[in-house]
C-alpha cells in the first residue's frame, strides 16, 4: 500500500555542511539553538535513511534512522520510515512500535493514523484498525482522505463486513473517482456479494486507469467465469500466465490445471 510521507534525499556532503555551518562566525547571523540543530540533524539522517531504504540498503538505512532518533527521539518521520523498514524485513513487533509511536506523536494527523490503521489491518486487528482510519478521516487538513477511506473499506472487506466496506469505498470514490485501488476493491466487494455485472463495471474502470497486476487479472477472470463468458475469462488467464508467471495467482492456476 502507498506511504503518506515522501522525503527527498540530500547529498551527504551537503548534509554535513548544513550541520557544520549554522551561521557560526558570521557577523549578524544568529546561531541556531541546540534543539533546532538536533531536529535538523534528525531530518537529514531520516532523508538519508529513506534514500538507502529505497535502494535496498537496509542496514545503512536502519543506522541512519536510528541516528536520527538519537538526535530527536520524537521525530515522527524517522519513526514512520523505521516502521516501513521493519515491516519489510518481517519484524512486525518493531514495525508496530514505530507506527504506533508516530500516531501517538501526531494524534490528529490523518497520515500517521492511516499508516497505523493500515498496519493493524494487515495483521488482522480489524476493529482496532477502524478506530485509526476514523481518526484519519476526521482530520480536516488531511490531503488524501480517499486513501484512508479506501483502506478502511478494504479492511472491512477482509473482516467480512461487505456492506460497510462498500459504503466506505463509495465515499472514497466520490472524493477520487479514478482512484485505481478504490475501483479494484469495489470490484472485489461486488464480486463477493454476487453482484457480478457491477463487479465487471468496476473492473473495466480499474483497467482504464491502471496497469495490469496479477490479483486484478485473477479477479477479472473469476468475474467473467461467473458471467459465463469463457472467452473473456480465457483472455484474463492468458494475460496472467504470460505477464506474471511467478505470481501466486499464476501458480494457483497451474496447480488447478494439473489436478
């Protein structure tokens, strides 16, 4: 799922120059106080950590992010990126620790509440997740409420609450009519409800606004099978097997064909 924050990397030399400079020795320039310097150091190390994370250099990313928190233990962005890192390496306990801390530090910020809610949903704590999605949606300054609404609807679908899921997803679509993930989830919820023509309509809109992906191709195949359109289902199957032969969905189809 997309993260709410994006930080841009700075060159290490520029970062060190920024830390070292601070206007020292220049007449008429007020020296920054220690707290401001620490926060700036935390920001710079977080940006470097984010860059290393994107490059797959996880140990270097972890080192920079821990350094950021040594300068400012309450630097929210560092907690968020560390949470992402720990999630990537499969350390759910550490990931939750940092997602939760970020949400605690900014209790009214939609982005941090959405991030923690999304994590809770991934680990199956659906009811807890909804409380954080609700907080995200209630933030009047949150720039992407459709993201939280879509995540909320997806989580409700995982919890088996299809009608509630559809309501949330339709609210998300009202705010962002061409959001591909929202369209995909609406296709999913209508498929599960047995509303196959509606599911097809949302799938067609999804395909018009996004690139092919294995879970969507599998859903499209299943929808067409339910509608009795073997030709269209076969086309989805071909695209899935040819385009994503190593995917979980392609392997499942291969097992079916051999049984």
